[in-house]
């Protein structure tokens, strides 16, 4: 290799790259996933919310005789919405429990540590001396040094 240092460095790096590419191959890049689509229940919940909002607007602008029918319709839609939301919350909680269960079985000690090593929040308002005296009174026996009577 003759010539200036810049050209030597350039040819050396391209040579090293090509050898490594032949020997190890290129790393495949991850294709970004599309965001998850809402399931049928979630889309049904969105549609019910939209319908309820439309009903509320119509209720405001309608006459008192129409308001009775609209209120009954609103009540049925609300009951459907609550049942769908309960089912969706149950599904989500079940999935979360399954993930936690898998995390637990995968690495028991790390899972336990994650449960116990949480950040503590709040401030201790009671002075330390008061806490220590309470613990001493609660968990100590003033008659500790006294001899016990022998059982008869």
C-alpha cells in the first residue's frame, strides 16, 4: 500500500468491512410493526360512545315527548357499553396476569426483587426517636431479667 495516509486508512477500512461482511454477514434490520389495531369489542365501545354523544346532542335539542324515547335508548346503550367495558377490562387483566405469570416463571428471583425493590414514596412525619421508643415499648419485655417460677 503506497500513497497518502488517508487513502491507506480508507482502503484498510473497506477491506476490513468486506471481510467481516463475508464472514459474519449483515445484521437484518427489524421492520417496524404497525401499531396494533383495536379489537372488535374496542371498536364497538368507540361506536357506542359516539352514538351516546350524538344522542345527548339530540336529547338537548328535542321536545319533551321525544326525550322519553331518547332517554330509554340512551339507557340501553349505556348498559351495552358497561357490559362491553367489563368484558374488555377482564380480558386486559387476564392478559396482564398471564404476562406476570410468565415473567415469574422465567426468572423467579428477578420478579421477587422487582416486587420488593420499589421506590418508597412519602415522608416520615413522626420523629425517629418516637418511632424507636414505640418499637422498644411494644416489642420488649420489662420483666426480661426476672427469673421465672418453676412449674409445679
